[in-house]
C-alpha cells in the first residue's frame, strides 16, 4: 500500500476561504473514492495544512489525483498556495502527524 502525505502552505490568511472550499470538496470526494483511509490537519498558525491518504496502489492514487475536484484544485493551487510538497511511502497504515511532519524537514 502507498501512503501519500501532502503539505500545503497558504500565501496569506486571505486565501484561507479559497483553500478551504477546495479542501471540503476533496474530502467529500475522498469519502466516495477507493482511498482506504485519510486524515487532515492544520498547523497552529493556520497557514500550513497537511493531508494523509492511504491507497492500495499508484493507479488508485492517480485516478483520484488526476480527476474531478482534485485536478481543478491543482490547476488553481498557485492562486492560494505558496508551496506544495508531497511524499509517498510504502506503508500499511496511517502514521502519526509528528512522524509525517518530520518527513518534510529532511533536506
């Protein structure tokens, strides 16, 4: 299985509503997808957001990421995000947020 973790940094607080609109739609889409498990969290400053999803294989990830709301969000991401990072690792379960956030600290 594949664990995908994404970190999104908002350009400013004024972009929060645009980001959250897409985020809520994507969560609804995740609930209807072949995603096995997922969770989301924000940082204390509300400018950094994380999403963690667990998938059976790359085909399932790509089917979701390259279609629908997620595809539209990726096209418009430069409007509300200053930086997007993503990591994929082989795992059988979701990991803790502490462990996930450390993955983005590695240079």
